């Protein structure tokens, strides 16, 4: 008879161990579910980001194509205008003489400046240069 109470105590102990193990496994399952949901949300967010980036890339490609077409059109227009200018120079002697005339010395000086290696050099050049004459004052050219 002593065997029966020992057997019952062993079974109760085994049931308690199984219940604790079940609770631990249930907790692990809940954690795994939460991790799965978090990973699924990250994957969904990543997929949305990829979709957005692909759309932006397509828009940039379309914009680049439009800019290339505009550049080509502008280049063709510039070439056409240059040809027209050259034709007008060759057709009209007066226009050719006007185009061959040099700029006045004051205007030519405005186009001259040394090569700069930095912005500081440019600022020094600007502050060290001669001031332009006041338009209200009389100059020696009149």
C-alpha cells in the first residue's frame, strides 16, 4: 500500500512539472508570435520603402529624359540661331563691320579678371579693384 501514495505523489509531481513546462512553452510561443508580427511589420515597411524608391527612380528617369530632350531642343535652337547670325553677318556688310568692332576699353576691363583658386582670392580681388565711376560725375570720355 505504500506504493500507491508514492505513485500518486510522483504523478502529482510529474503533472506539476508538465504544467510549468506548458506555461513556459506558451510564453515562448507568445514571444515568438510577437516577434513574427514585428518582423512582418518591418518587411511590410521595407516593401513600401522599396516601392516608394522605385517610383522616385522612375520619376527621376522621366525628368532626366525630359531634361535631355529640352537640352537637345535648346542645342538645335542655338545652332539654328548661330547659323542665322552667321548668314546675316555674311549678307550685310554694315552688320559685319559692327560685329568686328572691338568693345570700348571700359567694357573690356569688365570682362578681364584673373583666375581664382578660392572664394577668398575673389573677395580680395573685388575689394582691391578700382571703383567704377559714379554715373552722376562727368568723365573724360564726353
